């Protein structure tokens, strides 16, 4: 099992920055992919950024050049640095873990990010 706890959300003005953190615990050595997803009420959860155990990184087009995902293996923490925030980035952000040997994917409880115009 893997436990994920997000922090760092909040209210920020357009153009501002936030850094989200995801503290992972449990069988993190079995995780192949960590990622950040976001969800707006009434919409499906969408991927924002992912990072593999080998260090490969992917971003959704709408955040490329503005968001950066990173991982501190010593702290078992995944970060999402969000710069130049836009009102369209307003959502609940969830940390995610996938492992090929797991029977399920794991999610954090989510953290609200609100960007005012």
C-alpha cells in the first residue's frame, strides 16, 4: 500500500505561484509513476504532470512552461511548482501513484487551488 498526503494549496492571484507537496509513505519503492491530477466539479479528473521512477516527465499541454514536477527521493516527496497561474488552473489537485505490481492506483485526499482574476 501507498499513502499520499498533499499540502500547499490555497488562494492566489492570477500570475502568482504555488508549490504543492505530496508526502508518500508505504511501499513507495514499488511505485513506477507519481503524478498530479486535477478536477473541477462536474468534470473528469485530468492528468497534469507525471514523473516515472526513471525520471521521465510529462505535462499536459496547458501547463507546459509554467508547471514543474519534481521528486525528492530522500524525503519521499513529490512537488508541483506552479508559476504564472491562471484562473483556469483552479481545481482540486490530487497526488497519484501507480505501480505495475499494485492491484489498485493510489490517490491523496486532494488540495484546493484557487486562482483569482
